[in-house]
């Protein structure tokens, strides 16, 4: 807008000078051309109201893909509302909300809930924190350890959601689909003899907590809550493992790393095995030596290509199943797979201890 009006002012001034027949037309035009153009003159004006839902009751509201585009967003003083942000954002604060159902697309920084109660949420973010909240149920994807403070009745499940724009929004927000610590909750203000948080039932379905939007505008987003279509893999997290046998699989950076990891997840879960945890992280030669030991020399040359993606599967026979699928489906790719139960246990502990330390740095 700034450039448009500056151009009009310049044209009016030149026209006036020409009409007066003055000699200064050339010098004025040259002087105008020399005026500095600043980037803030060219940016569209931002109205804070476009990035806020405040004081709403009994409404369904939201933002479509492309309408937030990495800006900060504020939700406050809302009651009995369904709220959907189908876009990526910088940070989101949710204050003083009661009995609301909230979907938040990928958030590059933090999501902070304060003084909220009886809310149900679906959230993907770098950092998640609550303070002075009561009875909040969250399907969460969080890169770092989620933190609750002065909060009670908190329940957590693994993020499960799909719409076509979500994968690119996660990338724009700098979030990896494989870095999700949703169940590793840190209670900043624990109370002796009480537990302020727990995990949702393993078979909890997101649509039973945050329903699909009903307004014509928001129904245009092509949503699926089928757990098998979730962009972010569904992990067992901190729940008890189903078997004493687990298997570590590591994919190394390449053009099809993510697709290959997702393919293996589909194959293994389709056979009845459980995905415990995932991680995408950079490794150095020393890290590979500790994790892969005698086989490290095979994989160290691959580490310079980028981060690795590691998957832990669980279930009786999971090691043989992973080995079989990798040989038959990924025969052209270098993939690390545990060889037996004893080594698998050590490899899983070594890998995730190193990865957690690196992610915490």
C-alpha cells in the first residue's frame, strides 16, 4: 500500500511541475527516484484482530490454511466454543477458556495454556506448557518435554490428525513428525501422594474429543481422523510395553528417508506390532560407535548426509519381522536393524539416551 500511494504522490508532484513550466522537473524526478525504499513500507498492514479469538461464547470459529502464515495467535476468554487453526503459527497463548474444543495446527514455538478448564485440544508444537489449568485433555505432538505447572486433571494422548496441507505446515514450523515426546510430562509443581496428569486410553479417538468443524467455511478443509492416515505416527509412548522384545531400526538420510520410515511403520503396525517411539536426530561417528558398535563402520560414512530416523517396534517376533521387511522392501537402502533381543535392548537404550541428551542441549 505504501508504494502505491508514494507513486501517486510522485506523479501528482511531477504533473504540477510540468504544468508550471518550471525547470526543476528533471531534478525533482531524479530526487524522488533517489528516495530510499524500506522493506516495512512494502509489507501489508497486520490487524491484530485477525490473529485473535476473544470473548466468544457458543461459537464455532477458525482460520483456514494460509490465513495465519506463521504469525502469533491469541485465544482468550472463550466459553463453549469450537476453535480450529488450520495453519502454522509462531506462538499461541490460550487464556481463561472454559469448555472449549481447540485444534491448533503446527506451532514453531510455544503453546501456553493458562487459567483454562474443561478443554479438549489437539496440538502440534515445539514447546507445550500449562499453568493453573484444570481438566485439560490433549492429543499432543511436542518436540521438547511438555511441562505442567499448578495444573490438575491433565490427560495426554498422541497427536492424530490429517489434512492435505498439514505436512507442509509442519515443515514451515520446523517440526519433525518423528520428534514427539507427548507422554514424557514434567510436573513443575508435584503434590505428594497425588498425580496431576495421566495418559488417555490407548484406543482414544481424537474425533470423540475435538469434533470435526460444522461451519461451511471450515468444512472445506479435507480432514481425516483415521489413525492410519495421521501425518504424525501414533506411538505407544510411556505406556507399558506389550512384550519384552523390541527392535531398533535406523534409516539414514536420503531422498526417501521419511517415506521409507512411514512404509515400515505401516507394514509393522499392519502385522500387529506396536510403535513405541521415534526420533529424527543428527549423529556423529562417536554416537554411531556407541550405538552400532561392531557394525558402526558400515554406517559412519552415511552420517554426513543428514539426520537419521530411528524407530522402536515392540512385540514378540518384532526383530525377525523388521529384518524380513527391510530385506524384501528396502533392499536397495542401507538400514540398521537389531539382530537379536539382547543387542536390541542395549541399542535402544544407547540410541535414545544419546538422542534425548542432544535434543535437550
